[in-house]
C-alpha cells in the first residue's frame, strides 16, 4: 500500500522496541520505522495507522487500525502522539522474548 500525500497526515520517525510493531501485511516490523496517521475514509472520526521502514515506499497497516479517537474530541495530533507512545512501549515478554505491539490492546 502506498500512502498518498494528504494535508491531514501526521508522520513521526521512531525506533521500534525489540518485539517490533505488528502489521496486517508484513507481520512484525522492527528497527528504524516511520509512523503515519490520517483520518479514515469512513469519515467517522477514526484514524488510519500505518508504519513503514524508514526510507521505504511501502506502508503497512498496524494491527488494530483504524482506531477511533477517544470521546471528548481528542485532536489528531494528541491521538498521533498517544499511538506513537503505544508503539514504542515494550510489548509483553513470553518465553523470554518480547512480543510485538499492536493497537488491539493485547
């Protein structure tokens, strides 16, 4: 999937935790990544959440995307920052290995 340029897109470079970020298309991705959030196509206030390897062209849907912005009118930038924090928080450890993070609340 290639993300187009939209005025309402927010992007942030980040380094994944050891377990990486779980995506729908590529499984867990790790290393130097870029986060993109943008309003969803449904027009319901939701946000599409995508990641890609830094400098790459292909974007991947983060598992659990799209997300609904919390009630109370949280703006896009605040939601983007909360998603970035979630994706950089270490995942649970199972069998001595850190699991990837997602937006499903697991």
